[in-house]
C-alpha cells in the first residue's frame, strides 16, 4: 500500500487543524502544508491586540512553527510557497517558491484548500497612499506597529464599524490616538439589529473623536504636511495620520474558481457536509467556503475561527474515510471594546426578514449580570428572537459590561440543540450572588418569550410607536416618569392601577411600559383580566431609548 | 362564582414566586402568605455576604416587603404568623399569631407549603454556648454581625466545608478573622469528586488558619477567658471566639408529616410533577420537597433557589388549572471564595456509583479560560463525566479563577437538552482573544471525550496508578520532567517519539502523560498506529497532583 499524499493549501486555522488531525488519524500519510505567507498557524484574532501592544511579543501570535509541525507531527510545512494552479486531471498543483522564484509541481491524492479570506481594499482614489492599512497577517500588524512607533501619529480613521473596525478603534485609542470611525451603514456593528447597536454607539461615542455613520469613504488625499485626508461620500473630510480599512473580507476563491470548482452565490467555495468540493479529491475549509446557516437555512460566508477549525477536522476525517459531517453554523460571535462586550448568536430580525421568514417575535430585557442585592451588578441588554408559532429559539443579541458572552454561549447551545423558549425558562444555571440570579437573564428571557408564545401577554411593536393610535400607559413611579417618559404617556404607578382603572380607555388599545418591562408585564396581566386591550412595550424605557435615540427626552407631568 | 382562596405557608423564594405568579394568572384569587419569620422574599443566598459586610445594608436583602405584595399584587402577607397544623378534612390551617400569642384558623381552597429547610444543629455537648451560630434568616446574620462588631473576635471555627461553610469562611476572613474549617469528609466541597476538591483545598489552605478534614466536632467548651474550645472526634481542639455551623440543612417537613402527607425516603415532602402532594388540594415547593434528579433518576433534596422558584411557578399554574410540569433537576451550582470559582452540574462519579450506574467515563482538562496568546489566561480545571456507551453528557465539575460558571452553564444546558459529547465538540461558543479560544474549553472537553467514545484513545484509570503494571511514559520536555514527574516514569519528549519507539515495551501496557493531556493524546495516537498497547492518563501531571497530593514530588532523571 502506497502512502496517501495530502496537500494542504494554507496553514492557518482550518488548514493547520486539518493537518494535525490527519496525522492523528493516519500515521502513514504524507502531509504537506503550503502557505504563501511567512507564518502558519498564527493567531489572526490577536492581530488587533498586537497593534495595540496589549499583546506585546510577536512570538505569542505564532501558535505553531514549521519546526513544531515537523517534529511533533511529521508534517512538512513550506512557507513562502504559493499554489498558483490546480491540475485536477493530473492530481497535482503548480507551486511557486516565492523565495527562489521557481515553479514546481506537487502531486496529491487529496487536496485541501484553506486559503482564507482577504480584507477588501476598494479601488478608491488615493487608496495607495502610505499610511492606509489593512490587517490580515502578522507582517501586516507589524507594519502598523512600526508606523505608530516611528511616526507617532495622533489621528486615526478606521473605515468600517464592525468587529475588526471596533477592535482596531479600541487598540488605537489604547495607543493614545484620536480615532474617527467611518461606517457605511447607519449603525455600528452591522450584524446587530439597529436598536441593539445603539447601546454600542453610545459607548463608542464616548471613547472616540467622531462617529460618521451612514457614510462611506470616497477617496484619500495627501495634505500639505504629508498626513492624509479622508473624504466621504456625504462630503465629510477627516484628517488622519493613519487609516485602517476594516470593511470586511472576501473569500479567496480564485484558485478554486480557476480550477473549475463550484462556487456559491456569495462567492465562496461550495462544499458538501464532508467539506468536499465539486471535485471528489479536493476539500475546502475555512473562510473561503460557504457554510449553511442552520437557523435561516441559507448559504453564508462566516469568517470565524471556530467553524474553520471544525471544518478542518471534518475534512481530515473524510479524507481518512470517516463519515464525519459539518453540521452548519448558527454564527456565534463576540467582540469587546471600551469595557463593553457585544455578542450574538443565531438570527437577528434583519437576517430573518432578508431570508423571508416572518414567523418570529422579539423581546427585550435589561437585567443585571448578577443579583442586584450584591454590589456591582451591571446591566445586560438582551434581545431574544424566537419563532412565534412554537417558541423555537432563533437568535439572541447582548450588550453589556459583564456576563454577556456567558448568556450568549448558553443560548447558542440551546439553539444548537433545538431548544425552545420553554427550555430557556427552565435552564439550570449557576447562581450565587456574585455570579447570577435565581432567575438568570437567560431564564428571564425564556419566561418573557414564553408568556408571548403561550398568549399570556401581547407585545406592542416598537417600530410603530410613533404612528400607533394606542393609549400609552407608564406604570413607573412618578419620579421616574418625570425624569423622562414617552411622548404623550399617562402615568399611573403599578401600585395604584387597580384603583384607577376608570382612567383607562376601553375603546382603544393600551400600550404599557415601565423601566425594563417587568412592572408593565404585571400591569398587562392585571388589565387584561379586567377586559382591557393591552400590550407590553418590551424592555420598557431602556428599549425605547435604543429604538429612538434621537427623540428629545419628554419630562412627564401628572 | 366565589373567589378561590390560596394559602401559602412560607414567603421566601418558592412561596413568594408562587404568590406573584398566582396573581398574574388570576386577578380574582384571594392569596394569603403566612410566614413565621420577620421577613418574606429575602435573599438567603446573600446572608454570608451580609455577615462579611460585602453587602452593607440589610435593606438590600429584602427583595419585596409585605407592603409591596399588597400594593403591587393585592396579596396579603402575614409575617410572624406560624401555621402549626393542617386540617385536611376541613380544608383549613391552624395559625398562631406569634406577636399576639393567639391561634386562629384560615380556610383554603388550595394550600401551598413552602417552609424551606433548617440548618442542622446537632445535639452536641456545649452546642448552646453563646457564640455558636447557624445562618438561615436575616436576623441570624444580623446577630453574627453584631457579635463581630461588638466583641471583635479573632478566631473563628467554621464547621462544614461545603458551599455555605466556604462562603462563611471567605466572609469571616474578609472581616479579618483567622478561620479554621472542620469538615467530616476527607475533602472540602463534598459534592465534588475528591480529586477536583483538591484544587479547592489548595486555595482554601492558603487563606485559612487550619483545615481539619476527615474529622467531626465532638463538642464545645468554654475556656477561662469566655472564648470557645471546639473539640473534634479525632482529638483536635481549636480555640474560637465565634463558631458557625454549616453542616447542611434538613427539610422542614414536620407540618406535612403531621398532616399525613407522603414523605420521601430523604425526608422531604413527596410531590408529583405538578408539585402536588399526596393531598390533591395541597402543593409543596422549595427546599422542603424531594425532586427527581434527571441524570441519576433518583429523588434528592436540592436546596437551591432556582428550582424553588420554578416549582413556585409550576404550583401556581397547576392551581390555576394549567398543565405545567416541573421536569426535575440536574443540580447546577456555583460557589466563590478566595478568588476561586467552583461550579458543577449533573452527576459526579460519586453520585453515579452511589446510584449503581457503571456505564460512564471521566476526562480531565486544564485549559486557559481564554486564548493563551492574550495576556491573563487563567486555567480552568474541568472534569467531564459522560456515558461510555453513547457519549451522553452526565455531568461536569470545574474549578478556576475565571470563566468557570460560563462553561458549567453551557454544559448544564447541554445536559438539559440531552446533548452528547459530540454536540460539545461542535458547540459554537463566543471566541475573541479575551473571551475564549477557537477551541473553547467546552469544545476541548467534548473532543477529548468523543475520542474515547469513538475508540480513538483509551483512558488509563488514575485510581490504579500505583498498583498498575504499566510502563509510564512521560512525553514532556526534559525540563518539565526534571521539575516533577510520576514515580518511575520514563521521559521521551513527543518530538523524539517516532525515532525512539524501540525504547518502549511491546509486551506491556504503556500509560502516557504530559502536562495537561494534549501531547499524551498525540503520543497515544502515534503509538497505537505503531501497534503499542497505549492509554492516556487524562489531564496529565495537573490531574496527577490532584489525585495524589500527598505523593512527594519525584524529580525525573534521564
């Protein structure tokens, strides 16, 4: 029996994992990893923190060296070698040795493509001026570090307000720069629903110089002093000593495309559940492939390390004849900046609408990350999206200072296992005063949603607040009402409601709110049993401020 | 239609939740809560922290007052009233007004018992000396605070090294006292398996004066200066200015027992899934009832706030004619002290063995709570217990400084949903450098366990380390080996293993270990494919030190 020869193109995340897993399964295989970069198996997710000098040593980013691959796994790693073509008939790849400048061929029995995704660098006027950076590799981050350390820049413009953009903003602020963020969407963190992104905007605004939302970069110019001027489509102009482009990535599917492999509609390599491409001897993994989103049932590009690693394992197992399958994703992600954590899992309202799915409902809550009676509780702003008809959990978004990733991890696990909001109600989660609450935020989210699915309470749509004909009832205490309320709201504190029901209309819908939604829910149950047509404005005044940040604050008078 | 009259005995946790839920479901019901204490709806879990002055205001502990119940929920709360008997024929209870000293009867259509559990106070010699406390109520904690503040004690003995005992020890140390812990079991935190408890012991030992394990209190004496002497069964004697008894709680089932309601074998009130006792008009919830542990299939006493609250809701819903069910527990719990977090969910090896269940396996791992390349990663010591035959997740225990409760919450959710270790492998969890890793500790636990279930690696039993005939192979680097190794181990670093296989026996089992288990796993895969009979010592040297803390450290020589 001749030895199986596996060639892996790209040695980061998915490719590196695939190689190591292959060795564990097949001590006899010949495994060659070919990467055009200087390094394999480096920590891409750490690069912004290396720029920010939070991670101080470059060596920390190198998770495994070619030497380690050789010694530990008997795997040959060739860096600075680029695969430029695949000959599917001959089962070989054309490789360019970038150092020696020569081409050679490499035979494979199985080929794994793990080329990753490249930062988008649009062909804007002036894009090639010095000082305009993208971030993908260790050398990329080293160049930005050197720029900062040698030129002592004061002003940075970060183009893109998503995950990488905000991490870069955080790290540049950490380095002492004044940062402006330019984002094409009307919100930061475009994967979030807009009202949840408003919690992000508020925090980022207090740590940056300027946020330019709903505007794109039109071009770059050199100022007289050698610095840059960033011009936007809406006529904005921002001086910068340093620009970072973080407007997304594009799958590196050129090699696969030129080899005639099937490419999906989002531009990624199309694979089956065993990560096999349209050629049965070629597999593909990582940021270059399209994956099936299990919640909305559509193909997506999900450039995340976790799925890439799992895909690498699946490909290795498939190559070794095992029946492993990649089951798709529901896209759990987290990002931290300026003391805030933002995390999400599954579908948002936006992704559901885009996918044409209408059977869903959303609730909001703003509980403390642990029991309020123990000092130091921080609010977790949480939105849960679930199927209206049966309560299946579809997604969640959370923003806060503490405990955010924990709740999203629990809900992600619930989504993975097909849980409903009734399961979230009953989740048994860690509770001691400094860790949670007898009713954890996840339990509360489940209870609030379950009340909706069971029909115990109806939700008022926040989106229709300013057009609805409803009677707006504020059941908070007068001091809260006077400090800020919804326009036109009438204040009857919950404790007085049973005695003052004659002040409420019976011929009109009543929309109730309080601070975070709990008292309003009590009021809804009360009023409904007395025959009123009543709905809850989920999450109360906290949610209102996120939905309508531009509204002036109304000070209620009674 | 006459109004339904519901009497609830006990207004903390389950009782309070039941009352509030009843009101939301039935605006017309008459709801009376009767509690012999001064307060209802207080935060029992916060009491140790009130003693420790971490929670400084007593008012913080009072989550809801009788006035709030009346105003907000139209619920009548009678504190300092004690239900002393139930007349099931007449459907009324005998109540003693403890202030007025008179008895009266109260009719019910539905009766809910939520009497809780009382701290055990064994009839030891000298148990009634002043300065020996238990902790259940707000006044209990106030008395200990006053003792500390008026007498300025220096030495405390905490009897019991479980959850409450360790929280009390932490809070007394926080108050500046020297603390001795006396625990009957051979380990702290008896719900943990002993080797996992060793991580706790090490931490607690550095913050306390003395740990007396495997020994019980025999009695208390007064010293000449008025302080206490705690005598133990093994002849120990510890001076104390303050003693806290935290040796467990006993369900308050006397009232139910005297009324002829069915009592379980653990001494708790027996209920059906609707929390109904053997009398169809009487429900029971909270620490006084036995609940079904879903993992081991047995009745247990689980004095936790989360289940109590859920039970209160279920009882309320059942009383209102809804078909809600309490689905049992798998007992998730967390405790924090001296900078350490300990959490567990589901079954331990001990509970499985006690239940006569043998189809299980355990693995250990010690990963960082976030990516190692980002500064500040702290180890999470994690043990996962799963069904050997199919990989069903049965339980987990974790100890560490950061991220412990998060992993246990995820695994708890997995257990709730019937997940297997294969599901844990694929869990999509939050990853950014400061939050986790591309392979989260939960994923790693799933992978390690899945390797066992799939038969890719066999585990060596730590319990047989000192009696086995195996060849012990250490695949760490020489410097690690020399710093401390297993007795008799032979060192061949992983990177040299392929070239030095002729040094290994083919006629004997080989047990492999490294620092935490990863390199040993690689070695197992390698050696197995070369025909060796090889097993992994799960979790490596870290696990060894927990299993055999008394072993002197062997310094390997090569």
